[in-house]
C-alpha cells in the first residue's frame, strides 16, 4: 500500500482497512493509543477514541452502513447544503458519495507534524452527479489526530468551474453523552438563533448555558470560535474550536422524533447530542478558482 496517507514514519500509525461492505476506511492512531476511523463513504469520521479506548462519538445501533444511505452518527459532512431545500437530498450529497484517498495532498509542515497522524481524502462529482448539481469543485479533507488526541478536520473546497457557486456546510458532529439531561453547552449565550421547530424563526438565547429537556433543532448565528459541551455525569468536557464556520447547529431529536427515524433507536436520544461547526445563515460563494477553508478541532478534557 503506497498511499500518501501512509507516508514516512507514520506507516504504523495509519492503516487502511475495509468495512463489512468492502468500503475502505482509514484508521489513525497516535503514539499514546488514541484513534480515529474515517470512512471513504462520505469522508465521514465514524470513531474517535481516547488513549483508554473510550468512544467519544455516538453512532446509532440502527445505523445503515450501505451507500447511498448516510451513516447515522460520527461526523457526517453536510455539503453543499444543510437541511432540506431544492432538488438535492437532505444535507447535500457529500456524506453519501464514495471519496478517494488524496495522493497529491501537500505534506504537513515540520512544525505541525509533531506526533500527528493524518489522512487526506478527495471528493469530486462524477459526470452523472454534475447533471444534478452542475458545479465542478475539488473538496479536499484532512483528518488528523494529534499527540494529545485532538481530532482536527480541515475542509478545502475549490471552485474549478467557470462560474460562481454557493453552498452551506456543517460538520454534523454526534457527541456521545452519558445522559442528555445532564449535559450543558456553553458559548452560545446571548446569540441569535434560527429555530427549525418554528419555521426557522429568529430568537435570542436567554440562558447562561443551554440545557435539554425536549427536542432542540437550532442554528446559532455568528458564534465565538470556542464552544464547550459539559457532560456532568461522565465528568468530561468536549471543547469545539472552529475557523471559517460562523454558525453552530445544536440538535437532539428527543423521544417522538426518535421513534420516527428508521436508523435511530427509540431511546438513543438520551446518549447523543449534535453540536456542529457550520456555515449556514450566509452561504459561502466561491468565484472561479477561489477556495474556502473550514476547520474544526475537537478535544476532550476530564474534570474532577
């Protein structure tokens, strides 16, 4: 195997395996034993584990791992739209297509490579797909795992078309939590948000922290670049750092909606919370030759 995803002294740290449907997956491991697993089905991170083997992402026990169905859990990439508008499928097509390992990606800078393992993936539309969405682009994704076990995703989308196009975007991150009623999110206070449960009506967040006792489906606008998700029972905090992603989606389907989703267990809403770095309210427009970068860094801290 001679992929650039497995270059140099990182050979033992990056492994390409196949899932039950024969789709390639890249497994990253850092020197301390933390790991991440990225599927070429959707360029989707399916697993992120601590050095003690504890899974940090939620995946439904009823998830369907067969294209063209997107996997319910992990970190699906929503592009070129978030939500359900126009003729495209919900949350766009990037999460449903097969990506490839990117053999032409530039290496890490020396000052950035210390203890870091990474995989580079590439997504382009087929001729068939261009009939549905007639805009040519190159979407390069780098997923890396640092020596500290931080998970970083960098998306670079370049317009290789002769005309501009616009898109919205989200890293639809499913965090694994002990009990949704024990979780709070900080960093969204005083922000305006669009509430999808009320036809995207605009409200202002009144609370000091966001807590959960019913279904939530909101897009918080123009947030700061650091958001924290506190899991009181597990005594751990997820820290989300983002760049190029002004908005934050917060979603939990709660009981009624959970029962209506075929790929989601009836009670599983208690063990998950989606908090996404996103660009939704103001779509990104790329002129020919222009490139956009959206960066997400996830870390976890244990509290006493």
